[in-house]
C-alpha cells in the first residue's frame, strides 16, 4: 500500500487495474506499475510496456526476476503459493478504487479512505502470476471465507489494503452487505470494523 500511495503521489492517481493497448486488450497489471516503488525498479526499466506482460521479452524478465528475489512485496510470508504467484488482487468493479485502463484520483474517492478497500488477499487457489492483469471482482470478495466450503487465506479471515494505506485483517464473519460497502468509493456508507 505504501508503493500504491507513492505511485499516486507521483502521478496524481492510483494506477489503473491494468494498462491496455489501442484495442483495449489488457497489457500490464497494477503490480507491474508499482515495481519502481518496491524492489523492482531495474526490472521495470527493461520491460516493454507497449507489449503484453507475457510477450516473450517481458516473460523472460518475469522469469528472471521471479527466480532471483520476488517480488517479495506481492507475497504473504505465511501463504504457501509457488514463487511467481501472488494472492494480492485489487478489487476491480465499476465503482472501486482501481479500474481498467485509467487511474483513479484520490479526490474521486468520496467514502472514508480508511473504510474503502483497494487490495485483498485471496485464497491460494485464486492466486495469479504477479505480472498478470487479473484481479478480483465483487463475487470473489463476497466468497472468501463466507461459509465452511470457501477457504480464506488465514484461519480467521483475509488481509485487505485500504485506501488510506492501512492493512488489516477482515474477519470471515463480515456480512456480504458490509463487504459490498467496503469496495465502493462513493456510496457514503460506513462499516464498523473491529
């Protein structure tokens, strides 16, 4: 979340959920765009952002960087997922903090920033490759730990990054109504979190 805010300080907005080409095809994830603000500045300089993340040139950099160190910023220390994968996904809906193709300015977020989710930690079986432009939707947010058949990354819940930069554990018992309220940017709703 610190890298997310550093990006926003630099560009005046959060990163897009993913960049797109002239035809609207997804190219690079927000995680790729944050590399200069965590441990990936050198890799970021070598990427060809005009080509998809899995283009041979970019895929080779993905493999090299993943084998070397990480990026550690996109891995939960207690989550047992393969190197190169991440369980940190942005919430991407029409009314969420991150949206496809364009950044969202902080002043456009009308709900309390300490009550507005940007990124969630998903179960290991929902993890994606960290450069891949794939994220979470409302249905995934609602499903995590919601019943005994759906797992959560941690025994009592899942980690979320809020718009104010804080990171907290959301309990599995949190209602669908409250979860929906947390992912909107301007519904003027408030969720009382423990």
